[in-house]
């Protein structure tokens, strides 16, 4: 065996070693990203399980043409007012003037607090409030 065979063998083993190192780095980074995504998904599921809301009042005032809506945060998760969606007769209503316990400047809807919304609309029959986690509650509208 001459120097050429030994040199070629060394070059092949060096190439295999570099390829294995590159493959390990790529595989490790991919598994880490998948693991982070699974952790994030578990946190979202926990938030969803700990979220509960109840529509406590849905009253339409025929004189003013406004729907007064109150919903209580019954869960243990802090919710976002901007992340809350209101459906009136299955149609999206942009979140109108909203307040949490009388505070219109906050975006936090803490557990045990009540969110109050006033929506100007035609006379509805049903409303639904949906949180950012997809948890919802619906109610028939009382007309006054």
C-alpha cells in the first residue's frame, strides 16, 4: 500500500467525520425547534383548559339602538380585551367601547372581573363572546 491509498482513506474518513458533524448539528437544531413547539402547544392547551367565561347580560335597548353586553371571566386565566371577539347574530362586531370593571383604559380582563361592551346594531336575537383561546359563551338577547 502506497501513500496514495492511505491519503485517500484519510480524506474519506475526514469527509465522513465532517458530514456526521453537520448532520448532528442540523438534526439537533430541528429536534430542539420541535420540542419548543410542543411546549408552546402544551401551554396553549393549559390556558384553554383554565379559561371560562359566562355572558351575564345581553340587553338590547330599542330607543338607543345599542346592545349592552356583560361577560364574566370565570376561569383562572387573564384574558385580553382586544383578543375578545363579539358575534351578534353570527356576524362579527368590532369590539366597541369596552370596559373591565368600569376601566376603559385596560386591556387585561382578570379572573372574577366583568367585561362590559356597548354595540350599536340592529335588533339582535343572539350574541356570542369568544376569547383569544377559542373559549366562548352565547346568550339570547333581552329586548327593552
